[in-house]
């Protein structure tokens, strides 16, 4: 093949099977010898890790709400280079997003319109038959800039069921690329923030093989490839830094408790000449001494609270590090910077105590959505006054607010103020996950 082709996997709602279909296509086309890559619409850490595990090449996030247009184009162009097929997995329903300017809602439809890519709509038809055609008709006519190139049926109960649904949709002139059966064996295990991470599956290659075989058996791969459109966004010399590198040598916590950092950030830091020094708090490792700053990303510290509380070398090393160099924690990292963390069973575990708050996972409450932050002082995320866009996605809550100075002014996607994190000396932290600076 010459040049990349691309399409978008979307659905009317969350839980329709977008990830299963995306992984199946990646695995099947890779088995055909194609260079496949993937991207994820919107803020998400877990799905791109699955994409990467299947495709063998890094997946990237494309977020029309949080990313300036130049960054969005640069990331898309970078993802397309060297690929025969780029599969973009959507987020939630095709048109679901935040209120805002046209093309900047974070909806999957924004990417379809911006890059003129066809949408393959995944329909969960477990509880309907011919009515699925009305759903497709509505999605076809909702936005003239968004083209539905075909449909994949999911959770089909029988051959008779498939014939009913396929016949009704065929009358619309939209191809049905296949139908996946209603099999629980196709489902991937989940936990409170979504799918269990790809790195935690003992034999993920077997899962990828099963998904590839399912796609080959039930989907028309030739028709899906023919549907994909040539994809050549404006080529940028390099990915623009979404955030400036926080230092020249960045100590980055990385293990099963700390894995949620966007690859477009770390890649841009590397391209800017920064060196990233990974270390593992779960292995009781302190930040590398030669680092000039420390970044604790999000993840699942609540699942490893006892281990982290017992990691004396990590805690004492981090406290010593913070006496002379800046430290920042995002979401899970912010939780570990506090005085304590209460796990799901209600047991309190002492954390590093670098900030005055404490968090609890015992009474879970979902905090989810886009966020805009204005920094109140110079920090690893940028200078005072800088405006950043990002998101929150966690079930933990503040058990003790503490008395630290606020780290930033943070508002949700509708402009309402939300929890602003804390700052004490060289240490900052918040539930806010940064995606890109906008001003």
C-alpha cells in the first residue's frame, strides 16, 4: 500500500463495543501484514494502551476540546506516518461532547468532520431488530459534515436476528460490514475506571489472537479497508509541545499504580531534549537523584495503598527530593502526596504528607469531565497565569481538604468552579489531568 488510509469507529452510545471492534480490526489487519496504528478520540488512558499492545505501535489521543488545532493536526499527521491503516476509536456516542464552539466539543464527530474521515457505526442490537435502521438513518442525517460509511452489528442473537437488522439497514443504502455474535467471551474485564489495563493481562497475545480470529470470521475486512479514506493531514516538522517540559531531567513515577500520563506529553518532552527517568514507587524506589523535577501521574494507588504506605525509601526519598526540587502529582499522584488514603474497605493508609489533604475511596463518587485550569503560581505545568485544558476521571473524594494554598483556579466544561488542588512550597497537585496549554 502507499500512504495511510483511515476511518473512525464510533457508536450511538458508550458500551456498544467500540473497543472490541477496534482491537479486532487492528489485530486482523496486522495479521494480514499491514502496518496498523490507532488513535483515541477524547481523554482516555486505558484504550490507547490496548491499541498499542495489539498494533505494536504507539496510540495517541486526539481531543478537539482540549487541544489547539495545530496540535491536533500535528498528532494526527504523526500517527499516520508509516501506517497503512489508522483506526480512530471514538468516545461515548458519536455526537457526544461538551458545550462549546463548533468543532471544539470533544465529540468524535469533530474529528470525522475535521479530517473528512468515514465513520463505521457500531450498533449494539441486543435488544432491537429493524428499529436499528431508524438509528442509522438519524445518524446519517444529523450532520452533513459527518459521513457514515458503514455499520457493524454487535451482540447479534441469531442468524434470523442478523437478517432482520441487515435487511432494514440495507434499504438505506448503507453497507453492513458484518455482525458480531452475542458472546461474553468477547468481553474484556473491567474495573472502576474502565477496562483492566492491557499490561495486567498475563497473556494478552492470546486475547489479540482471539479478537483477530473473530474479526476475520464475522467482518468483511476487504469492504472495511475499501471504506477507509486516504489520510494525509498537513505535515508538521514536529509535534508542538502541548506542555513545556517541566525540567531537563524528569523523574517520572511509572508502575501499576502510576501509569496514566498522555504519550503526546512525554513524546513532546523528549523531542524538546528532556530526559525522562522512570522509577517505581511500588518497588520502593525514590526519585532518581540526578533528576531536577518529579512527576507523579495518575493510576490506581487505591489498589496498592498498603504497599505504598510501606514504601519507606520512596516516601522519605520523595520528601527529601521536594526540599530542593519541584514535585507535581496528578489525580492518583495527588492522592499519594496527601496525608492519607482510605481504601475501598475503609482502612486508612499513611501517604507521603507533602500536602495537607487526605483522600478516600470508601464512599465512591464519580468525578468525570473536562476541566480548564488557570495556574496561580509558577509550577511544573507552566508559569503563573497559564491556561490549561484537561479533565478529571476518578472515584476518590477529599476526606480532608487541608489548608494548602490552591494550586489553580479550576472550572468544569460549563465554567463552574471545582476542586482546585493544593500547593505547599515546591509541591503541587490536583485531581486535574493536563492535556494541553491553550494560553
